[in-house]
C-alpha cells in the first residue's frame, strides 16, 4: 500500500534538508531508511539530511526529531538541521516565537528560541576535545583537533593542506577528507572533516566534508561549534564567534556558563525553499 507524503525542502545556513510531519506516525524509521534515496532526491538537488518531526516522547518537551543521513543511516545531532526543525515546528503550530522551546533529537534534550537572526539552539558542552591528533595518510601526517559535540569532527587549519588564503575556497580537499574520514584513528564511527582559516577581524571561514553525506556540504552546525572550540582555544578568538561556511550564509556560535553547566548557542537562519508530495511504498 502506498502512502502519499508531503515533504518540504528547508535550508539552514546553506545545509539542505528534507523534512516532514510524522506526528501521526506516518512512517516508521525502517520505512524512512528504505525510502531515503527517494526522500533525499525528490527535489531538483539532493538534500543533505532527512528529518521527521514526531510528537514529544518526554514530559515538558514540544516535539521529537528523527534525523537520517541521505544514505538512510541514522545521523548524529545536526545543528543546522535542528534550527530547521524548530522553524518547521512553528509552521505546524507546535511552538511559537514567544516561548522557550524544548525538543529531543538523537536521544538528547535541546532548547531553542527565535531571534532576529533566525533560530538559536542551545546545545550541551562538548563531550570530548582532544587538542592534538596526528593522522598519517601515505607519506603525509595531518595534525588537527578532535571534537565531539554529539557529532564527531576532525578540525584542521588550512596550513595542514599547504594552501594560501586565496586558495581556501577553490582548493579541492575532497580526496584528503575522504581518507581522513575513514582513517583508523577514528574507527569505528569515522569522522566529519573540516578545514578553517581566520580573517584579520577574527571571522572564521569553514569548509566541511560530512560523514553520511560523503561530500562537502554548504554548512555544518556541529562543525561550526567544533571549529569555534578550536579557534577559541588555540587562537584566542572570543565568543561569540562569527563563522562563514561554504554557502556564505553566516552562523554564530556563543558559549555560556551557568554555574557548573556549560553550553553552546548556535544561531542562524532556517528557511523554507519548496514543497512537494511523494508516494512511499
């Protein structure tokens, strides 16, 4: 039996997502996984993640988000996706712009508010920050930092690739990133790979190769948080940090301390692009 499903394309700082209302349990996780290719290619360009908005499973939360990579695998926390999920929840009438929002994603609790820049999502402090990790690929050793903020990232300065500032956006780092993504140092999960540089006014430029998408993406929210952690530690760049990803749609990362609890705030846009319907087997 076929199910007619309305799906929407949204963008968060240049990340492109397929998102739909699953509060009536329209699709199971298995059905989403088996139809992931159709869901991620229903629009003119392939989206970088699939999100289903479900009814809240926890007291005092507004909704729950399932996130899948385009290949159907379960994704970890997606920062830019979470902002789109919040905006989509507003469009469904689940939340409004005047309230403090609480939701679950990847089995963790997050909060969010609407701001003049779009949506700000508050996320827990990093799980792990290994300041120096060396990875050998053939005869070259890459040195970067490993940051886990609910999604694993290997963060490298552009100098590790021996490129100039002028070459930063044009340099094809895909082959390097693929090898680093699957290197034994990050087994068994693998890792997202990002390169960055810093301007004279402390704006951070960021490119990310995403695990699961297996390509460079327009932006990466958890990558932005990870690179902010690195540049704050190594380059003394103060929060809030302004980050320009490949899409050129800016993201802001702040860090706050409330007693013994530390958290990040990821702020940026969350926009609707288009909608369509698909027939799911």
